[in-house]
């Protein structure tokens, strides 16, 4: 079993739709949970960062963590064409420099 | 701040040639990372420097790959000789990591390498 699983997509949705992006992980020691957004031909940029279970909201974005199920989600409300990108989940290994990245889900929001 | 700077942005070379990728981390950051991204394997950590010292090079694929960080504001990743399977996007990232902590990594725009 891979340490992190992420559906590669592509996921195509109409503008205004609610998008749900997900990752599962197997390492119960993970304490930090991140979502990076990567536009085409660009480097990944940090979108959301959470430390605990539950929800964290930032504008149209909500990060959700369920540690008991080892499952994290990123919800995008009122999706826009500018949200079209690849979204990578990332798990910093506690107390170290190592990140475990998902392979990324490619999202396309159609105008 | 200008962010992490990488050059060149694109590199096309022939098999057997030497390739040098360059990175300037964010000023004040003490940690630097080189990653490789491919469709098949996603983002892979190649090497990690802390305070200009290589700490973990376990991700470097083979002896053809080498990396240096002569000072806090510059790093290079060299491939010699290059092979077609080295074709990928290479990212440099930096952070202000302190011992025992976790900090956000900031990525550069990447160098897209094609080896013919």
C-alpha cells in the first residue's frame, strides 16, 4: 500500500460547482496536513495548512481532516476557471524536513 | 521578496551532455530542497541542504547526479552524463526550517529538462 493515495483525475466540473478533492494516507504519525496548488508550468504553492482534525476554512476553500479514517479533503465552493490546476496533498513528517506528496489531482473548471 | 529563482526555465540537451540547473533560494531561508517531478512518480525529493550542508541525498538517483550549495544564496544540480530518462521538471524549494520543526516549503518555477 502506498503511503499516500490521490486520484489523478482529471476532474472536469462546470463553473460554480462544489469540488471535492481527496487523499488517503496510511501513516498515523502524520500530524500536519497541507494542500498545494500547482498551475500548469509553475511550481507548487501552499494553499491550505492544518494541524488538527476537523475543518479549516479560507474563503472558498475548506480543508477537512479525519484522522480516524486517515482521510483528508479539500472543498472548493463556487469554483472558478481560475481554480483549474493540479492539487497536491502533502504530509510533512513531524519534526523533520520530509514531505510526502500525493501525485496530484488535475482539476479543470469549465466556463 | 522575489521568491525562489531557478534557471534555466527550459533545457533541451542531447544524451551524454552535462546539464547544470541553478537555484537561488529565498533570502533568509536556511533549508534548500531539490525535487524532480514526473507524471509517473510525482514529486520526488532528490537532496536536502541545511545551512549549506547536504543532509540527505538518499533520493539522488545515481552517481550521475550531484548537487552543491557553495553559499546560502546559490545551489546547483548537475547531471553528467544526461540520459533520456532524466527528462522531467526539476524544482528547487526553500524553507526556514529549524531543528525539530516543520516549516512551509516554497517552490521555484522549475526547470523543464528534455534529454533527447
